[in-house]
């Protein structure tokens, strides 16, 4: 990781402290993606599976996305060593993550 990229990860997104303040020069860069099932696509695939069998339906089906991302871009956040050992809820991580910036 080059200096410019490291500067983007200098603060923990959970506690707000600088990485390394725990005494360990380690941190986590976590990518969070949230998906929702496309129920219509799931029903179509299930129906085809009931008619042809699951294996044949997987091969002969339209291979459409059964789950769609809920965010345009994955959320990328930094977690310090202290926070990574605590019980952290994944939904909470998505709330504290900085919103992705549009490219300039």
C-alpha cells in the first residue's frame, strides 16, 4: 500500500482513533457489500429446477443474477486492532463506513 492510499486509511472508522494507537502497527481494510435477493428471479429458477431438476436447470437456465447489490460500490473501511477484536455487528460497519465518493 503506497503512502497516498495509506493516508486514506489513517483513522479507524469505528472508534475514530489513528491506526497504531493500540501499540500494534496493524489494521484491517474491510470491504462490505450488501445484497438483496431478486425474488422473481429466484422463483423462476426454482420453477425451472422443479421441472428439469436442479442440476439441469443450473445449466439450461438463463443464468440471471439471483441477488443484486444494495450499494453502487462496496463500502471500504478501516478497522484498528482494538476494534477488530470486539464484537462488531456487520450492519454497524456499513453505517460507520464513509460513503463512496464519485470520481472527479
